[in-house]
């Protein structure tokens, strides 16, 4: 469940960054989306993330 929140937060920051014109928010949002998606995919395949089967 934590990965979905990371992706949603990244999407919100990305949109706000694009609307306001702040490159830093856009970059942070993109990174959060990317990391959240990678962790979500690894968790869905059953791989241990950080020594755990489920990443919280």
C-alpha cells in the first residue's frame, strides 16, 4: 500500500511543478513516481525488497 501513496504523491508534485513552473518539484515528482513504480513491480513479482517480502 505504501508504493501507491508514493506514486500518487509523485504525480501531485509533478503536476504542481508543471503548473507553477518549478523544476525542482517536477524533478522530485518524477523521481517519486519512478521509485514507487519500481518498488511496486518488485513487490508484485514476490521479490524481497530491503530484506522483506512486502515493502511498507
